[in-house]
């Protein structure tokens, strides 16, 4: 069902790092909105002044851009519900809290820090004892006149229970005795995270709230605020945890010890943004059929809240590498050359090479772009190697026949009028046919001399073609000198 009024928001704090979990939340918020023809809003929550990191807002913009998640409203593009930065909204919150005081749903709490610390140490569970909840009005007026600092707390129900429905976890009920009188406005006049969140979501028309399941337990607090104001409660979608595999085979919450967990770290490890997004989409969501490769446009069409799972998903780096490999294979040679270029430069510096020829040998074999330098290093410089590399059972080469085969291949290649991949191929295959040998028996010694290593992307023909006539013959001569 298309709900053109579906409005979701991604509300990160600018702390300088985009974890896989945050990215998945942003992606699902985007997909919940887009799959229903709705709007995806970006809001920056910067009220926790101590945690702010210089330049972190740019990280948020750049990440969303790289991931392809375009927001419809936000601090950089505006919209009808701004401002979209929490600190610029700071004068909005107090009037709402004061409205609740007038209606008898909130109160000023003048308790000192020392008193609160004492209660915490003395009571089980460390809750607030509601000391200021029913202060007489003249006492409140006296404290206000004296300028005693205060916070504003919400009067929570003392008995009964609060029930809410989550789109993933179903109906959840919490005993009201477990809920403390939550602080709405701190002594500095700034709102608490929970209070600002509810006011912002309501005033921005957000009707789908998507977040990690660690927020499940605070949802009744949000709902009691919506109810206190008489506002419509949004649809909640809590997402399952993302776990990582420990060395002992057990799983625990995904953290740095499992490997890279930041979006930029994964890109630095040679994963493509599109592959990361595709893989993350399937961490906790299951499509109707068994399709695995999705473009973002396809995800927008296919995504359905009903497919979100309750059970935690495990971030599997091997699976991510498989996705990455599929994306790399599907590229045109030009696209591959473009993403591989920084890695080519690591190997060759500014040296001119026929880079497009590398696509042919690398695309099928690459699962992370960071593997490229190691696969190509021998093109830049012939490694040191010993004659034992010429011995290969499968190719039937040994230290007796290898020098003779290499010598003949060298002479034949040297005599070729033109140096092309077809000419090299025909030259070596004809030699095998004439001498009644397996192709591999001729190719193995040639490839070892050309590359100086047993595992290479591409075979003898591709390597000689890329190296060119002069360098190839030079390397085959060096191989012969070893005998």
C-alpha cells in the first residue's frame, strides 16, 4: 500500500563515525519511506554538546551521498519543517514542557545533585523518589524566587501498565512501576534526548520511527509523552541487533574486534559502496523470493516492513566479499579501471601502463579492491625467485625439461613480427602441438620466468601481452640465466 504521507527521519549525532548499525538504520528509514512513496528526512541531533566532533556533520552528508541515500528535507536543502538542526530548535522545547506543567502532567524538581546522589545510593534500582512531585504552590514560588536551579520532570503513571505495538516485535507491555519520572528539561534549559526527540518527530510530521531494538525499553516513555500532549503515536519499527563472529565461533554485538565496522573503514578495505548497501539491506530483512543482488532502486520497490526479522543478524565479512566480487564482475572494464586506479597507482606510481588490459585478468578474481596491489606487484618489478618454481607436477615440468622449453619459447617469441595477445597465444600453442606436449607444459615455464611467482592473475599469454615485447624477452632471458 503506497502511503504518500509516510515520513521517516534519520537523526544522527555528529560524533564523527558512521557505524554499520547506524548505516543500516538510515537505509531502512530510507526504504520504509521510499517503498511507500513517502519522504526521508535528515535531522542533525547535536544537543549532546560534549560528544560533538569537528567535521562530523560532513561525514554524515558524505556517507549518505556515497551510499546513495538522498534525503528529501534536511539542514542543507531545507523544507517546510525546519530548522533541521536540533541546537537551532532549542527555544521550541521549554514552552511544551511548561504547557505540561500547567496541565498538571509535569513538575519542577528542585532536588540538588547531592540529594539525588544520596537517594541513588540508598534505594534499590536507584530511582528518583518523586520528592518534588506534589510540592505546595507557595513552596514552588519561594524556590523560584530564590533562583534555585530546577529540572522539569514528567509525572509518570504510578500504577497499571503501558502497552505499545511494534511493527517487528508485536505487542510489548511495561509495568508503570518501572518507569521513573523522566526529566524533560535539564537545569541548563536544554531538553533531554527523549523529550527533544518526541517534540521534533511530532512537529516534523514523522509517523514512522525506525531505530535499533536497544530503544525498545524506552518506547513507553515516548508514548506517555505523545499521550500527555494528545498527539498521534507513530508506527514503531525496532531493528534486530547486528552481531559479529568471535574467534571461538560464538557471536557478540558487532564491534571493532570483529573487523572494520565503519562505512569508511569498509570502503578503505576495498569494498564498493553499492555492495555494502546491498549486503546491509539483507542484515535483518528478507525479500519475498531468494534474490540477493539488488540495486537501491530495486530495494525501494521490493522492501516491505513485514520482511524485517526479530532475530539478530551476523555480519559476515566473507559474504560481504562475495557480494563485492559480484558487483566487480558486473562492471564494465571502464568502470573497473576507474575504481581500481588508486590501487594501480600504489603499484606503478605515475608510470604509464595499458591499464584497461588489467580489467580482463582482475575482474573475475577480485573480491576486495585492496587485493589488487598484491596481485599486480610482479608487473612493476620481477620478484627474486628460485628455479624450484619451474617444477610443476600437473604441467609435467621439471628442472630437466624446463630450460629447453623456455629456450625454445624465447626464440619463437623473439622471432614474432608483431606482439599481440593472439600472436603470443598462437605461437605458444603451435609449439605445444608440434612437440606433442600439453599446453601447460609449454606455458608453465614461460609464466614463471615472466612473473617470478606461481600464483598470478592471468596466464602466460596475458602477462606477456601486458609486459610488452622488450620487458617480456628481458625476463625470459633472466629465467634462462638461472639454469
